[in-house]
């Protein structure tokens, strides 16, 4: 039976390097923030949240989903009295909600471990410093990539989750880890075609939301570099 | 390892490998692998370590059916899977 992952699970899972048993270099520094961003995308796809015309995020339902990392973000949103844009929400998870950000990322990893596709090993560096090693099941990673190839590199309709994941892989610079130069060009071309297709408005809002997440990650990265 | 078969032989064979199915259908290898993993493309395998073999005409018919559902009905692979597994 094939496993069904959420967008945050697929992103974190593909972020694991099979040789290093750590997170991939480009993605490593902001992995927790991207995890939170991917949770927002999952909530958008599940229609738990929505973004209004002013670009503010609002909850459309407050019932728990039963998925720990999604519910942690829902709780933060329901406790807030202020409406914020997606970009501001992502920044707030960097500046003032660091522990929740870490917990969200950890919960995603735990979920992957529970599903048996990631194994976690604790080790020490120089016999003193604790380190964590995560090993991903390569075949399951390959299946996700094959799905992207089958949907985006072939003619036909595409699934919301595959499109969202592909935009996230593009923004986290992870496409190069899984696709050849030719495939990458084809993928980017297809994503642009989908975005420009007037009848596929949902692609536009997914792309816009992910661009906002990325803009926020870049902004906090630049702020961290100058302080 | 077996020798590569000529196209004329493949075109008349009862069972073909995934590589041969790529040649016959023009569908990329990774897509056929994905369809197989998703249970959309039935195969025959004598042993778990043996090569998967596809019934040539059955597999080509199934690929044509998937293509038709994609293009004519605008279904995603997920929706096609649900439909075909329901029909099976």
C-alpha cells in the first residue's frame, strides 16, 4: 500500500540527503521555516485557512485535523486577534515563535519516522556534542519524484499537491538534487505555463503563497546576516 | 542479464519489460514505474527478484486508457487511479 504524505511531510522528506543522513545544504538553514510555510500551504489546500483580497490569512475552520503539526499552527492562528499576511506570519514564526517553529518541524519528522520512511539515530560529535542523523527510505523518495515526473513532465491534468510541492522544491533550490538540467528546465516551463493558464486560478494562488513564504525566508535570512 | 530484443520481436511478444514498454509506448520510464507502483499498470513477476513483465497488449491498452482519461476528461493521475481501481 502506497503511503500518502502531506505537503510538509513530502518537503521535509525530500530535504533529507541520502548520503549525509542530514538535510540538504541549500535547504538546511531555513528548514524549520519552510516546514511552517509548507504547513500553511497544506492548510490552504485543505481549505482550513484562506487568504482574503487584502492578502490576510484567516481561519475558515478551527476544528483540529488530528495531525499534530497542522494543529499547532491552527492553534497559533486561532489564538491571534490580529489578521496578518502570510509573509508576516512566516516572519513571526522566525522572530517570536521559535519554539513552535521547532516543534512543528520536529512533529513532521516524527510523523515520517512513525510511518517508517525515516529512521532517526542519535550520535555524538567529538564524544561530547549530541548530533541527530536521519535516514530516508530512498524508494519512497523516488516515488514522490516519479509522481512529479509523471504529472508535470507529461501532458494532462495536475494535482494541487504535486504543483505545490514542485513550487516549494523550486524555491528551496532542491529541484537540482532530483532532476537533470533538462528536466528542471522542462519543469520550470510547465510550472510557468500552469501559472499563466487563466482557467487554473488555484495554481496562481499556490504560487503566490509560496512566493510570499520565500520572500519572508529571504528577508529573515538577510536580517540575520546583517546583525 | 538478457540480450536486448529487436523491435520486431518486442512488437510481437506476449510479455515485455518496462524498458521495452518505453520503446513501444513512448511514455517515459519513470512514469511507467510510477503507474506500476500506484497499481495502474498490472505486471507479472515470477519471483520478487525477477524482472517485472507486462502483458504487451494489456499494458498498451491501459496506457491509452490513462491518456484518454487525462486528455478527454481532464482527470489527474490520482482521480484516474480511483476510477480505474473502482472499475477493476
